[in-house]
C-alpha cells in the first residue's frame, strides 16, 4: 500500500542484507518512523512492545529474528532456545508459532554452515507468501462487497464496520479484513468504513484510520460501543474483522470487543465475516475457550498517548488514581455468531466442515 504516494511493505531487509527494517507502529499516527532490528532481541522486543503487531506480521518478524540469531550461533542449541524465546513474546497469535515451526523445518536438517542462507530464504518467501495470501483474501471478499453494492441505490456507499486493525500494517501488505475494502475502493465501488477506536491501544483510531486515509478510503472513527447503535439504525452493511487464531471448529479469537460486535451483528441481522490466512488456523484446538488469552499491562488501560498543539506526543493518565485495571487483550467469538470465514481459498462457513472443505489436506 502507499503512504504519501510511496509504496511500503511493513517489513523488509535493510541495505546491509541481514538486518531488517519495520514501520514502528507505536509511533503512528502522529509520527511515521522506521525502526531497525539488528538482533533476535530487537525482534522479540518489537513483537512484545507492539512495534510490529498483527498475527501475519508477527510471524514474519519472528522468522527474521531467528535468521539474525542463527548468524551469531547456528547450532541446534541456539535454534531451540531462540525459537522458545521468540514464541513466548505473544502467546495468543498462532502465526507466531507457525512461522517458527516453518523456520525450524527449513534449517534443522542442514549443516550449520548452510543454515543462515536457508533461513533468510525461507523468511523472504514467507513475506512474499503473506502478500499473495492477503491479495487472494481481498479477491474473495470483494465478491461479497460487490453483491451488497448491487442491491444499493447507485452512488450509495457500502458501509463496513471494522474492529482493531487487520489492515496492511498488520500484515506484510494488503491486510486481511481491509484487503476487500481496498480492492472495492480501487474498483470504483463507493465505500465507507466505520473504524472502531479499539481500546485500550486504539489500533483502529491510530492505525486503521491512518492507512485508510493514506489510501483515500472514506472512513469515520467511532467509539467501541457505537457499533451496536449503528447496526440498529441500518448504517452498517457488513462487519469484517481479522483474527489472531481460529480453532478447527471455527471459533475466533480476536482483539477484545470482537465478541460484542458479533452479538450485535447477530441480533440485527448484519453479516459478520472474519478474514484470515491459513496460517491463523489452529488445527490442534477444537474449542475457542481453550485458547490462552494474553493479559497485558495495566498502564495500557490507565494511560493514553496523545499529541499536543506543539506537536509533542505525551502519555497522560486517564483513570482515577489508585484504581486497579485488568487488560485481557483478546476475546473469543463462538463460531455460531460468524457468518463466514474469508480465506485465500475462498469463503466458508465458520465450522469444522467448512474449514475441512477449504483445507481437505488438514481434515
């Protein structure tokens, strides 16, 4: 996608050929800065602190982190310990574990002196594969938007509600939930996106709105609790969200608040779709309630960054002094509330049978 007319991916090899550069998402939307990752510790820090975030991008960042670790020590001991170290940074997103498993498979049977080259090659392919996967998700989701647009009066926009950020900045390019929106917009279909602010880290207000605006897609930021109201009044045509993990039976773990949007959509008859790559499916779990939910720090709830009139960015306290805070980062939406799953292989019911038809090799 483009920022100020220039195409960017979210992660790329630096000029030195071995370190990587990423868009520092903790600085958006107020500043656009590039962060350099030069070690496995840098990659882990970027994942933990959400300099990079979004399940697909986390996976690719971890892959390059392992590449840098193997430059220092390509031994089996290093391979095992660094994979374990990276895996513990974000426990909910299944892409992280998948990417590290892929990297292990790519190098574990090779001589030590061949491992670094093979690791970088696999990480590069992983990034390219993510771009193509997201493009295909966009193509399949575009069909849904076209069907809705055909039923609306000419010139009236298709209104999409999002939650959190499942855009190109959460992937390597295109995004998952936003890919159909970008393709529809680029195809000339009038679009409008209701952007959930998505407390407590405000990924919607800060990131989704930033990238939609950069691409020229009409959008409006709303508070998290406005979604049900908008649906009741017929101002939402469909909901599209991303996901950090989908279980084999179709349950969906996504940013906290997704479950409430799904309940409102079910009650008002609004289609609720989840866009995801195959790497986000956890075939080892058959019940979303078994997913480990990451509990993040209380300061994300009690404090908030903002930009002052002089351009400086500061963090301020927003809660009653001394009050405790809980911060579960994700919730689980049962499969019965999901209209369909939009994948790179097509759209399917959010059920074991639906997933098995798309991925018969895993059935």
